[in-house]
C-alpha cells in the first residue's frame, strides 16, 4: 500500500518537473533569466550524471569535469570556426583568430599547418562533426579509463583520486597546448549553433527548448536505465561487489558501462552548456567545478536522479539570486560550505531522502487516523 | 647535474612537509582530509598576521603556526570528523565543505567585513610574508650556489620528519597510534582511548600542515585558495607511498619531487606536472595500495 504511494509520489515529481521545465517560457518572459535557467538545467544534468555513477554504481568520480570539458571543447571548436571572428582573417577559409596570434611568422594561413596541431581542427568545419564528437570523445575516453580502472578492480577512494588526477592532467594539457586550444583564455567569441538554417541565439526561447527537452529526455532515459535488469545488477555490485561476482556477474562490465553512460551525459551537458554560454575554458577542468557537481548531487540526494538534478538547479538558482553583490556572493559560498557539511553529517540521503521520510511520515499518520485521503497527502509532500 | 637534483630536493621537501601531516591523518585514521590544504593556508596566514601585528619573524611564527593549526585541526576533528569514522568517502566530502568554510572565513575576515571592519593581512587579496634578507641571498659553498631559504626548508623538513618518526615509533602514544592504524576495534579492546588518541593525532597532523604553510609563505603568495592545489599534491604523495607508511611517504615525495624537477629542466613546468600525474596514475593502477604498505583496516 505505502509502496504504491512512493511510486506514485516519485512519478508525480518527475511529471511536475517536466511540466514546469517545459512551461517555464510562458511564465518567464525575460530572455536573460531564461538563458540563466538553461545553464542551471545543464548543471542539473551534471548532478544527474553524478547520481548515476555515485548513487547507483558506487563510483565516486571526482573528475566528471574532464568529460564535461571535453564535450564543451569539441562543440566549441566547431562553433569557433563558424564565428565571424574566424572569417575575417584574410583567408577564404575560416581560421580561429588566436591561431594567427600564435602562428610562426610566414606560416600559411590555412588550418592544415598554421600552428603545430592545427590540422586537428579540419574536420570540425562541419558542425555535425563537433556535435557528434562532443559525445563520442568523452565516451571513448571513459571507456578506456573505466575499463582500465575497473578491470584492475580499483575501487572506492582510489577511483576518486585517479579521476581527480586525470582531470588535473587534462587541465594542464589544455592550458599547455596553446596553439590548438588557446590555453588559459579558452575558446571565446563563438558562433551560434545552426541547425537546418536556423541560428540558435543563446538568448532565444527556441534555444531554451533545446536544453529543456534534452534534460527531460536524459532524465527519463536514465530513469529507465536504472530500472532495467542491468541497473538492478549494477546496484547489487555497489552494495557488495564480491557477492555479485560470486553470483556470476561480470562486475567490471556493469561498472564500465554506467561509468561511460555517466561520462556521455556529462559530455552532452558540456555541449549544451557551450551552446548557451558561448565559451569553453580550462576552468571546466578545475577541481572545484568537479567537486561542486558532487556537492549538488549530495545536497539533492545522491541516490535519486531527479533529486540530484533538482539539487544542482536549486543551489545554482539561489546562488544567482543572492549574488547581487560581491560580499553576499562570498557569504553564500560560506553558507554552501556549512550546508554541505551538515548534509553529509546528518542527511546523507539529501533532499530526496528528506522528501521520502516526510512522505513516509505522512502515510503512517494517515493510516493511523484511518483516513483515505492519501491522494492529498502525497501531493502535500511534494 | 647537482643543481638539477637540488631543485628536485627542494620540491621534495615541500611535498614531504605537506604530505607528512596528511600521511598521519589518512594512514592512522582513515580520514581523507580535503581541508588539509586550508590548514596549510591557516599556517601561512598566521605567519602573515603575526608578522604584521606582533612583529614576529619566521622563527617565532613556526611554533605559533603549529599551535594555531593544531587547535583548528582539533576543532575540525571534534565537530565534523569524529562523526564520520569508517565512512571514508564521506570524510572526503565533509572536509571539502570545511575547506570552503575556512577559505570564506579568511576572505570575509571572520565576518567582520559585514560590519565594515577590516584587518590588515586578511581578506580576499594577496598577502606576503617577509623573510629575513640574509635568508634570501645565495652564497657560495665549494663552487656551488646555495640558497639559504631552500636549505632552511630542507632542514626543518628533516627535523620534523625525524620528530614524527620518533613520536610514532619510539613513544608510548606512537605505539597506540600504530595499534589504531592496524585495527581500531582491537586497540579499543586493549584499553586504548581511541577517540582521544585519534583527536591528538589529527591535531598533530594539522600542526605539521601549519608549519608547512609558514615555510610555503616564504616563496609563494599567500591567498585564501592557496590550499586547493596543495592538498591534491599531498594526496598523490601519500597514495603513491602507501597508506600509513612513513618511509613510503618520504620515498614517494622524493620520487615525485625528482621527476618534477628533472622533467621541468628539460621541458617546462606544466609538462613536468603532467608527467608526475601520469606516473601517479600508473602507480595507483599497478599497486593500488601504494609502493610501501602493509595490510591495514
């Protein structure tokens, strides 16, 4: 009986989330806020990706920024070539402006050889290539990293430390490869995403819908994925890898698969983020950013996909509304630190866990009083 | 060649200083303390503040920073870490929160900023610690140019390492620490006050971080987020060396410091750090328990 109410409550939250996200442009007519919210929805996707690997697979990936950053850079390369700044460099073919600044004197103004490694950019002249690579590259990297780590049965904290070291490594490389990546400054002045002749200005309702629909689709697909047989086996490997192994399951395969899916979502999120924010910089590879994602997921609820996504969206929305002045922004970071410590200490299941507890309490109460108003009680718990 | 080795040696000593405290807290207590870098930062700020307001020089600042950082460490242990023993990933996350809190307290000058009060040496800006001039001028010794400050760091590191070794392997409390390291339940059953010893161990490790902070302040800019980069380096050293092994920590900081020094001579700093990360990842994959380790909890 109470179990059915939980399932209903869960579905209600998902439905409410999707309806609100899709209906938001009707309520908010300020495109700047819409653009901001689109960014936070992307962060919500990152929170979801963390919950998928951490909450469901028990893999704490402190280097999720690696996949986000890779996805971001891939699409940014294509959009950079579409930018007006790339078409004004005295060549009939687009050349990123920073390459001219980095070129050796006398180098031909062509993507093939203007700077060492600039040929890597050639296929990115096609936008679909950048879009595809934004998911393919993170997935391939995750496959290589994941299969190395999990076949060797590295687990727990060591996964966290390896992924942390990897994202730092990527950050150093992207800064060092100045002629290809524009180093510290990253890729800025990007062009707009163009699909079927329509240019998607980041401050446009249509662009918001690209993000909103993507987030909803990813959310539903992930939810479906964890309810499959593979998802259930994965959760058993999280709870006791040895027992699952003795039962005959190839633990590493399940871990690699979900690690890769999580990375693919992060890469996709990176692509969407570039579309709305119009830049890609090495800050995506900062440790602080990767750990922030974990903070969002932890506050929202590490073992709830929608909880983690809502955690990310809530924290960022509140942050944006309080950060009117520099001082309040600093104070907000202090509050986040305190909230995070409190959540880890006293509420390890996050807001989602809290919501479930409240729902359980309400159900117990209504059963005790013998009332049949369970319908109203679970809507109250949302 | 000697100069290359010396660069590596001074990198080693800084790494070792940072990793020493971490090795104790991680090894003995199974706590991943992400706020370790912030304890280093607090040590550095103690030196800056004591220099401005009390006129302390670096020699007086060292013991003061030890005490201040140890007290902050004790507070962190009492308030946060005590509740998380045995939940290693949670200690990582909670201490990350603690790290943010400590950084923001320095940025906001403990909240005084809101009342319009400003203390010289705090706040979001960059700070510097003055080092006596005689320590900054290189002198010649048998045809080699010796930098006094680097040599000073090296000496302090050696002293602290020796002290730590003595405490862990030659004193009564060291025996208790090692017992807890192997098996906390059994240690408790033998009458060791695990809580008290753990708290003291954590305070000592934090104090070492404070000393490292003072020494770092001599050649790096002091700022609220200086700890963030430091803590990762420290962790890599500890993990490579093997959890709970003092010798492993010393050797792995030597290994990583020398790799960093040698590669940076032949290419650049960024590539050197990249190579170090690569080596660390390879070692963790090859020997997840580190180069020197025994079976522990």
